[in-house]
C-alpha cells in the first residue's frame, strides 16, 4: 500500500470522528505487516478524559483482532467539516502506545496536509529516547 493510499484511508476514517466538543476531527490508518489496514477516528466524551484518539482507536482495533506487527500509520486532522490543510502529529499518549507495539527505528508515521502530500517520520524521530518494553527486560 502506498503512503497516498494509506492517507486516503485516514481521510475516510476522519469522517467517522465523534467530536461534538472540540470540532477537531482526526483520522488514522494503521498498516499491519500482513497488509491489513485498520482505520481509527477520535471519539470525544463530555467528561473529556474518557475520549480516545484516532491512532489509539486503530491500534486497539488491530490488537483486538490479534495483530502485533505494524509497519506504518497515516494520520490526518483538522477542523470538522473542512479539508485537511495542516499536519496533525500524534499526541504523547499515542506515541507511547506506538512504543509498546512498534520498532522505533522502522515504524513510520505518515502525516499529510493534503491527500497527495504525505510526509514520513520514524517513531524514533518523533519520540527520541522513548520508553518501551525493552526497557523492562
């Protein structure tokens, strides 16, 4: 799957976001090593804390289905009802979830400010000196 195709899935996933409070819709598309793709959207809650980010929604869906080997995630976000115009990087909590399941040197995080303009970073670039399972070994 190309980066542009993964971004397209993230854009489609963004349409499912439940954002009645922030009105900031985020979509994600997680690529598993076997080629399976899981979409995710952010889901807000009136109490704020129980909400969930798009990236974690995609990861949790994949893990529930038995996947543990991931290659990349595409993330897009912006004001609800408007086209994507700026990069939307994952929050710290989502980066930490990625550290749990991904190889920081090779897992790619694809951000896009337009459907045909993906930019790729490794998890290690976005979370230097991250804490993961190997730190507990």
